[in-house]
C-alpha cells in the first residue's frame, strides 16, 4: 500500500523544452557539450559551485555575457499548467499521502521560477509538500542512490510504501533498485493528473 509520493519537478509540474538551452548556447558559440562543461554543470546542480562561479566559467571560456548565459540557461523552463496545481492541492488537502518533491534544480532555475511565477504561486505550490528537496540545497543529485536513501532515511519512509514519479528513465531505474515503486511519466503523452488512473493498482 502506497503511503508516500515523491515527485520530480521538471516535466512533471513545470513544462520543459529540454533542447532549448543547448540551442541557445550554440547561438552564443558554445558548440558541443564537453566533459569539462558537464562536470561544471553537475557541480552546479549539486550546489558545489555558486551561480557566479558557474557564470564566470562560461564567460571566461567562451566570452559569453552574464545576461546571455542566464537567458540561455533558463530557456529550458516553460509554463506551469494550473490543472496540475489544482490536482496537487487536492491531493495535499486529502492528507491521504505524505508528499515530497525531489528535483535536480539549481539556483538560477529556481530563482527564475520564483520570479516568473511570483512568490504567492510559488509558495502555494511549495506548501503542498511535506519536504521540498532541491539538488543544489542538499548537495546530492539524481540518479545517485544516495539521494533516494537520504529522502527515505530522513523521513523514515519504507521503500515498499513509496512511489517516485520522474520523467527520466535513469532516475526511476535508480529508485527501483532500492525497492521504491516508480512511474516513469512520458511528457506529452501522460500527465501527473493521471496518477491514480495510471497507477491505480498501487493505490
């Protein structure tokens, strides 16, 4: 029986254009994603380097302006359908499940969300969750097993009583290894509002 639901953020609640950042960076002369770039991005996602250090890396290596980089970096972020917020609020109000958010989200992205949604909407969304885990704040990122173990341990959750919803197969596969139930949601074909019809056998 499921008692706990852990949600990803991007393409679960907020829509993403996952190709946008790469396209925008190419326009700025950043062609190809090298191992060095991936290493910097991963460090940034875990909060191991600051936003300024992240920006400085691209500025010094590719002569990209701060404003251009921030625009390119945040271009992945799209809209937040309010039907999903309504679903989440009803779910939270029911108090049938313990709800958690677990997202690989960095400081620039969450700052964009707060500014573009407005703090009223952002806080309305955030308060639906018992805990709100962002990778850059806990210095861990998916799909490492450590991040799932951290959430289970800190909240005294049993894996067999928990379902994790994420749009990336590598993330749900990692959670599965710990015995957590999962839904690898396919953006554009499925929606989080279908949780109880798609996964009704678990509930």
